[in-house]
């Protein structure tokens, strides 16, 4: 007998159909949605397990199209590749819980943007219950540019073997790496071979200590663009500045992987300057995928906000030992790297709120007014911060998007159908329709009524397999 589930009498909220939301019953068989019955009083099919959805809402599983699964919140970038800094048990517990923390907030599909540790992704895929995971393979970093610049010069070429050769920097590239093996076309081909669905590249001159990192020019980007199109891969660019987003949209990238919080010389303007609006208009008109990732900045701000570690949900997604470490003075080491001299916390909060957060909210609000092609992505965790925790960070990002001016419909579409279409996985996921994978979330509240609906999860199905929300939280003895 096939494994069948009948979710009866539920309000179906599916992004292709928001004008005709109604009740129905959904039949899942062998991991797929096979039938949706709209008539009232439809009978439960023989042999199916009944789940009453009365008074509840069924949505497609959510998609976070910007995560970094090998990175550990609160820990140095290098820890992901090297010794566990004397905390192997803490790190192991974290990775064991990781898939469930995403599911706890309804994320059933993830895209990892830059594979740095194949084993970490493989372990994730091997865990008993986990979101579907896609990736962009090893990212295309311009030689010695961001983010390979974060690794020591002796290590960085080993860590980022898919870098783009730059003849001008030949003297600082180890001789074993030949130019012909590191062209845009060769690098894109390597992503394709590894099974990636997207190509991730960067335009970042740097921040803090490193402000003059090498960046690619339009000719290199055009070659990447061409190769990615030929291989059917989505081209994503890390770009958070006015200069970078202008460069990316002019070079026809598919997705800008951050909001524009860096306005360069225009940073002091209190309203969006016209030259920035021109670029935003282009982004909206070309339907360039846009991931605001506002939580990247909130994740830095978290070190100065006494309320952050008091968020009640943290112990549901982070095992106790790691949570205790976040609360220790050693666990706050990254704060010292963020703060100059002895600036008081209140001044740091104001700096974020009046600076990058103000600017990114303005930009995102402007794009919302133009109905830009928003894609939901969190960049979890975006840095060594403990302010971007798996699953929870998505829920916080949704609150940020609403605050910046996205409607609840825009948020819902960004996290479902927009993501599915952009990443060409819409034949599998993104809506509640027959033929799709049974990745579904049952909610007590409607996501079109309030953003807290995303925190009212009752059950999550992954390929038809149900998990109650409680079973996905960190267990008390963990
Ligand atoms: Zn990222």
C-alpha cells in the first residue's frame, strides 16, 4: 500500500492562486501531491492517514535561496575548515540539529551559495530529515578578491580552487594554477560538473581593514554571463554597494545577493539620490532577482543589542552548550572586531540604525513600490556573527522585509514561487499543486494576515514525511 496522507478541510494558500484562496483537501502519495479536492465534504481516500486542517492554513514549504551551511554562527570562518577550536562536541551538536532548525521555521528547500566544505553538505544531505538542498558549487572568486582575501595568502588558493585567474596578479598566484584552468568558462564548467544549479560570483572592494581588494571588470563578467547561460545556471552576484549593483545589473546578472546598504560617496544623503534610483529602476524593470538580506546588518547589530540573546526562540534552534557559549565573554569575541576604540553600545546601535540599516530599508521599500523580483534569502550566517541563526534568521528577515515595506503577499511569493522560478526548481516546489513534491507547511494563522503566521507552524512535511514542530526543536537532553 502506498504511503498516503489526506490533509482535509484546510485553507490552501498557494502563491500562483492568491486571488482565489479557498478550502480544500490535499492528497499526498509517495512523497508527492497527487490531488487537490475543492468540493466540500470530499471523502478521505481509502488507506490514507487523515490530518484535519480545519481552521488552519496549508502553504508550500518555504525556500531560503541564500545560506552557507558549513559556516558556524559565532565562530571564525577558518573553523569551518580546520580544527574545531577545542569545541568539537559543541560543533557536532550544532551540525546535528542544523537541518531540523531550518525545518522548525518551515524551510524545506535551501540553496547554499558557495561550497567550501563538500563534507558538511554531504552530511546535511545524509541526515534523517532535512530540507532539500541545492548549491552553486565552488564560487567564482576573482583572484585574491573577496572572500578568498579572508584566508591567509598561503591557504586561499587551496580553499577557493575555482578562482578566476587575473594575469595582472600572476606574481601572487602559485605556479601550479595555470591561467587556462581558471578562466570564467572553465570555472563555470566546473560548477556544472559538480551538480550546481547556480554560479556565485562577487563584486566587493572590501570593508574594515581590507578596502582595496581586486575586483573583476565588465569583460570577465560578460564571459561568466555567457558561460552560465550556456550551461543553464543562474548567475548570482554578491553586491551590496551602489557601484556593485550598478555593475551587476549592467552585466545582466540574474540575482543580486544582497540589499544595497553601501551607498559609497552618497552615504550621507537622507533620501535615495537620483543616480541610485536610476539603478533601482533598472533592477525592477529587468526583473533582476533581489535578495535584501537585511539580517546581515542586524546580525552585526546583535552584539550591541542586549535583547538579542534574550529572544525566546533561540534555545529551540541552538543546542544548549552553544547557546551558553554565545552568552560567555569568550563567545562574544567578534564584538571586539566590530567596535572601534570603546564606542558605547548605544552609539554602535545608532550607527547601524542610521547608516546601513536605514539605507537598505529605503532601497528595499523603493523596490517594493516597483514590485521588483524579490527572492527570499537570508545569508545565514553571513559572517562570524551569532546574530544569524538557522531557521530563526529567516523569520527575523521576514519581519525586516515587512518593516522595509514589502507586503505580506510580496514576502510570501519571494519565499515560495519567486525563488522556485528563479532557480528553475518550480516543476518540483514552490506551490501547492498536483505533481509537486509534498513539501508543505501547516500553519495556525494565514501568512497573508500577519508575519507571525510563520511562527505558528503545526506540521512540516518533507517529501510527504510529516514532522510536528515540537519534534524539530532542540531536544532538552541535547
Ligand atoms: Zn552569502
